[in-house]
């Protein structure tokens, strides 16, 4: 029998390993949003928001990046020789840079030339070296190879040992295990609040978070339903899940710019095995959900985070799924992962003003 690539025991180990390097983010509630959700699905609902917008670098990515580096450090004889490399224009770049700094590891990040200057500055501010490239996936991957070869050659020329390792943003076992710690915390926090979860919903892009969270949530509570949420303008994960055949993300168009990537070779099978369904919402619905969170909860979240609440408030398919659940006198407890809060305030305020 084939060994399961990600287990709850491994995610527990990840949680213990990264505890001193990441925040245990809060779980917030809102009676007003509970009312909106209850009205939307015709059932008493209690929402629990896992606020990764309060995480280091403003997003959940620091979890997987930290655990991936920690695992590398466990396997090499000379930690000072390690350099981690990645390509990213978003949260993974900042996460890997900060994780590397916290663990005294060198870091190089390949970023597209059109990445916002504020993001490049943040990555460099965390101590990583940045190499720019043409804004295509092919150029990113080619530049990563060039950087890794160059670093190896330079170290050899100096007579030094060099261990150069690539850490991808999501399709990596240790990254997935690290992201699964979100659910490890959330399930425990919900229990402590006296509101054990019935459902967990996370955004899905490349699937690192959804796959890790699904393994963790079901490993801790086998009866919990786990759903993914994504934009209709980038609905490749839903198409892949429902057909059980991989569909790549082709020319995605959405305001949720953290959810543009395709599922990975590792994340897709994990999602097929552990996730119960994936629902989609429009950009207008995402923007409405974001406005509600900003106005009613008084917290800043990015559009990619808001797909989870948007599914609860606006997805007719989600409402139909809830209607099929056995009805009880107790409220339905739904955990929503708010994945990050890194926004361009100018563009977000313009977006919200039109809703």
C-alpha cells in the first residue's frame, strides 16, 4: 500500500517545529456576519475567522517556508552552507526571505521586473538577494536555474561548500505540512471556544494551504467537511476536482491575485483524497465580502482571503450542500481561513468604493 505523503503526525511535528518562528494567529467572530451567513444559507451559522492576515509577513506563507527550511537544516551537515532559492512575486517571496533570516540561512529570490517595488523592497529588507527576470513562468524557472548554478560555481571557485536548494511556493511536501498547521491551530482554538467545527473553508490557488489544511482538519476531526473556495475567473481547481482530471490555469482573470496558479503534482492528489468540494464566486461577490469584513470586523484582508466568506454568503451550490446536511438544533460552525492582508490600499479602496 502506498504511503500517505502528508499525515496529521507530520503536521503536528511541523506545528511544534515552527512554533517559535510564527504567530499563533487569532480566531475572530462577528455576530453581524453570523446573521448574514445564517440568512444566506437558511440555517443558524456561527463563523470562526482564522486571521492569517495577522501572521508574520501578513500571510500564511511563512508557515510552510519556515518548516521547509527547518527540515533542510535537519538533513545537512553544515547549515552555514545552505542557500534557499525561489521565484515569486508575492507572499512566498517575503515569507521565504524572512524565514531564512530568522534561521540564519542565505536566500535568493527571482522576481518578475513588473513586481511592485514595495514587494521587492520588502524581500530585500528581510535580507534576501533579488534577481529580476522577464514576467513569464518560463523566464522565472530559467533564471532560478541560472542563479542556482552561479551560486554553486562561485562557492566552488572560493573553495567553499555550497548547498543550494529550491523551495517552491506550494507543491512541496514540507511546505504543505507547514501550511497544514493553520488547521492544527484552528481546530484547537475552536474547541477551546466551545464551538467545535463542522466545516472548514480555505482559498485555493496552487493548493498548498487547502491540501495541508484538509489533511490536518480531517486528521483531528474525521467528520469535518473541508471545502475550497476560488474565483470563477480562475476556476481550474474546481474543474480539476470535479472531473478528477487536471485542468491547468489558463489566462485567469480575477481580483484575487493570490489564486491564479494551477494545482500541483503533489497538491492535486491530496485535494482529491481529502477535500469534499470546491465552490466558486465572482469578483463582485469577492469584493462584497471584502467590504463586509473591512466595515464590520474592522480588519484589512486581501481579495484572495475573501473567497471563503463570499462562498458562504453568495454561492448557491454551497447553500444546496448545506441543505443536504442533517439538521440539528445546534448552529453550524464554519471555520473560514483569511489567508492574508497584503493589499495595495489605493486599488482596494477604489474597488470597495464601487461596491
